[in-house]
C-alpha cells in the first residue's frame, strides 16, 4: 500500500484530527442513559432566538437556490448595527473557517506565528499544516501576557494570534491592555484577535476592539454567531479587517461558504437584542453560581469572562471526567491542551448546572 502520508501537503501528516465534545446521542448509545446534559462545547443552552427560528422557517422554501455568496444583507445589517464598512467584512462558515483562511492566505514555512500557551488548539494546528514555526508564550495566572508575546516577535514573525476571552481558560485582558499591545506590535505583523466569546464580557471598561482598526491596518478580528447568538449548528461567523486583507482572503474562500439559513438567522439574531441580553444575563448569573460552588468546596476555578469555566482539581481530572460521563454529564477534559488536572465546563441552564454540581459532589464525596 502506498504511504499516503508522503503525499500530504505541508504538515498535515503531523497533526491529529480535532476532537470535538461528545454528542448527547453518542453518550446515550454507549452508556445506555436516557438523561444526559452536554456541558462540553460551550454552546448556548437557551438556543437561538424565536425571530431567528421564524426567519429560517421562511427561508426553507428557498433552499433549492444557492445562497448569496457575498452575504449582502448580513453585511448591511452588521454595518447598520455596528458601523463596520461592508468591504471590511468577510463572512465564514463559523469563525473557525475564517481562522483557517487567514493561515491559508498568509502563513508558510518561511515565517513564524506567536501564540499564547493553552490557546484554542486550531491555531497551532493551522500553523503546523503550513509548516510554520510556532512561538508559544507563557501566561500569567492563566491570563495572556502581552509583554511576553511582544518579546517573542522577531523578524520572521508574520502573525500573532490570541483569543479574548481565551479558550480554554476563559480569562480576558482589558481593553486598555489590548490597545497597548496592538500599538506595540510592528506594523508588518498581522494581529488576529479571536472574539468568539466577546459578548459575555462584563468589564465596564470594555471597548469594541474594531474601533482600533482605524489606526491599525494590521488588525484582524474574528467573531462568531455560535456562542451568545446560539447558531452553532448553522455555522456562521464574520471577520473584520482592512479591505486589502479581506480581498485576499476572499480569493481563497469557497463560493457559497455560508448557507442561506445561517445568513437569515444571523440577521434576525442581530435584531433580537432582547434575546441576546437574556442569554448574557442568564450566563453571567449562572457563572456566579459556579464561582460560589467552587469557592465553598475549595476548588480552584480560573476567573472566566466566557460562557464556560475551567476547574483545576489539582490531580488527574480524567477519572472525574469519566465518572461524570457515567452519570450523564458531558464536560471537556483539557489533557490535550497540556492541562491534565483541569476540566472545562460549559455554563448551562440552572437545571443543567445543578445536575453537574450534584454529580460532582457525589464523585468528590463532598
């Protein structure tokens, strides 16, 4: 048999497929359980808005047509709501695809990428596929250390990438720190900020980072409708950049990459400010329950600004993960990130979180 690894482009043969959180149905089949809650993939437990559901229902009558490849109406809605210029917006099949496209467009074996330690695993995967070098920088108390990132930049650095809030830690850097970092990065280095969990931040000093683009043409921002807006299954996100970067990325973007249901759902979701406010309010309320729960039981919870929390058990967390699974609670072990003592738990509804607390108490015999 041929050694097909040798046929693969770049560093594809060096990576392992991304491991997503276990689906509810899979756990039910494997363990014979009827009641299972999934707190593993940072999904929105309240679902998408009723307005988005109605928009999708209407659009179903037209799915025999290809979608608008340029996303005219969604770009207009983003422009109308936030003031972003149409030519600076690129739509993607989730923000993940946009990150893929950025690496495909700009990264090669002739450059390096600076990434904070314990970042979303896709960044490292994309750099490896491109055969680029990765310069990983240490965190400070699980928070991105922007000074260390700046120190890691050299003449071969093409891109710096960070998530804010970060995944899988949930920590965030404030707008002033972020702005100072952007200002200090050399103009010939691309700055990519992944803001998948942007809407969940509660810092009163928060400033829309897109405002920094006017003075920093090397700044690129990726966002998604999967989390706060509850459109994970429809796969849609958007990227903000200068028009030249947008033009280059659009040359490698597949035609019709964002389906028509996703586009109309996103437009409706942007209009439904009440639903978004409810989701964020409930998430942040439940996040405080996690803080109190962990504090009362002497567990260390990494301070989170996202729709998930990461709990450090100070011992191998895999047996805890497996026992939770047997009890019908799916969470996410972080051993693949080099954090074997930590479990990441998506913040669910009050009832779902209560089930997690009860199960964990039983496992830890608290």
